[in-house]
């Protein structure tokens, strides 16, 4: 099987590539990544020499490059006979909400226009499966009870989530209009190794170790459902191989915690005082609560998360500590 993984030098993409190489060493994987501030080849240094892995630096908005990769005619495939890609998995995205508020344009270009370029190439070269990696943020904000299902309406509240929702609708349209075999996955907050330090867990861990203030928006009561990145990878693997064309699959860890709770847990692991916590003015359009109902992927594909949250959080915090 030939896979084009976009955004594979980022947090989730790099973990997914490593997962796939370990499980399917005979698969041919090309990693297309622009190497923005959040991407680094260092994340995959241990697999660079694998005979079935290749890295290409480039932009998913570059239709010529994307066509060369999807058609199989790129030099990235070495001496292998030209043949179209079997599967595209689109992890490539601008994903930081604060940055989307400051500069929405780059989010529209990467998340929406870039997805369109990939879809056009997938349609042209008759890709067998297109998997769009999305987010629970497209559903908007929940009240104190209930969970998002795949039937929940899209109600994004910031430029990041709006750009992802728009991309999801394009993916759906390409299935309905052109018959492109697609799946959309919407996951809850991921955590684990190799995450950029602008995200909550690595940011708070790093700041605590440096003795800096740990700034929490508002009252710190915003609730997120946490999912270990390796559990996310196993779910996407199942979607690639067994997901029904046109279907959406929610992927959640069933680990709801307030941001303030997460920060206090991090401080406890590091044995740092809670006096480091500082509450600051809330950001615009800040969703209060996310929660994912993952019954569909459990029922249809047999997926189950295996990471226990408290243990995985501790291991993650110590991973960042050991690399500071």
C-alpha cells in the first residue's frame, strides 16, 4: 500500500507515521510537510533511513507537487514503478486557536484551500481512500451535559475551527458529488510526545520547570476530553482499512477534565507549587466544553483506547521534563 501522509512532521502526524512503519513495515509512506514552526524532521529521525519511507518538504497548496506525489511520479518514490497513491491521510493543518484569531488568513489557506488541492488530486488519480483528520472543535461548545455525536451540527466559534469545518464540508461534497471514497475523523484533545510547546500540557510543563507563571484563561474551568496520541493513531489505522466510505468517525478518550485540573496534575507530577498558576483574561470565542461520543467507531470498527489517563499524563510530563 502507498500512503501520502500530509503534515507528517507535526505532532500527531509524526506519531502516526512511526506507528504505521512499526505495524506495516512493507507499506510505502511519503511524508509531505512544509516544516512550519510546528513541524520538525527531528521527530522522525529514527525512521529517516527506513527503505519505505521518504520525506518531501512542500506545501499542500502546491498543486503541481501534490499531483506528482499522488500520481506516484515523484522522485520521492525512488526506483519504484510509477503508480498512484492508494491512501491520502491529511494531518496538515494550522491548529492553534490563538494564532487563528491573530491571523485567520493562513488558516483558510492551509486548512481549506490545501484540502481542496488534495481532494482534486485524489479525484484525478482515483485514490482509494481519503482520510481527513479533523477536530471536535468544529461542533462548537457544549453545555454541562451531553456529548458530540457524528450527527451533531457544525457550529465553529473561531477561525481555526471554522476553517476545519469548511474543509470537512468540502470532503463530504467530494464524496457526494464525485464518489470519492472518503472518511472524516474528529478527535478530542490529543496529548503525548513531540507536541509543540504552545499546547496546554507541554506549555504548562515547560513553564513550571522554568519557574514561570502558568497562565490560565478565565476561571480555568474550560473542559476538554483528552486522548493519548497513540490511541488516536490506532483509530485512524482502523478507519483507513475498515472505515465505510463517506462516514464520519468521532474519536474520544472519555477523559474530561477542566484545564485547571490538568495544570494542577502537572504541578503535582513535577512537585511544583500551585502558586505558579495565574488566571488571565479569557480569549475571544473560547468554547467552554468539548466531549466526544465515540460509540460509532467502537461499535463499527472495534476501536478501544488502551492508555489510562493518569499514567499517560505522568509519562508525558516526564517525557518533556527529560528533554528540557
